[in-house]
C-alpha cells in the first residue's frame, strides 16, 4: 500500500502531481479546494494521485506513512530529515523553523526520487 493513513478528497485548484505536497486554497461553490504547494506554503498533505484542474476527486493523504517525490540533488536527503515543499511541491530538506510536511525514512541524493516516510505537519 502506498499510503496507510487518513485520505481526504478535495477539488483540484490547478494541476496536481502525484506524490507532491498539496495546500488548501479555499472553497468554491461550497467545495473545499487544494492545489500543489509551493515554497513557503503550509502544506495540507501529499497528493495520492495526479489530477487536472477542476477534478473533484483529488485524494490527499494527511497523515500516516506514504511516499513523496524529493529532490536530493542539491542538499542530499538523509533518513529522519524533515522535508518541506519547494516551488513545485517536491520535498527538499527543511531548515530550522520551516514548515515541514514529511519525515524521510530513507535517503536520496537525486532529483525525482520517490521515497518512503511519514506525513507530518510541523516545524523543522
């Protein structure tokens, strides 16, 4: 199983890519919306599947174990690092005080790797 925690559904407010961080963007017509997170955003969770703009069935994992796309090519990701979203919603190593979204369970030193870890919403 790719994700084993709680999964909620949102309407995609923009294209969203699987395994990337997602943020809340508000509501439209009484429906909660989410978009891919960017640098400095407080993330809601991780996209379980990719969805096009306007899709009403964007699954978002908000806790538990799961997978996240990472970029360890600049600063390598080590097991137990807290990751934050970069401008594209991809996990990168968080600095002290950053809003974290993912606790890495395995290392990566490449861009585009998908690694296992725990979804967390906390400061690094």
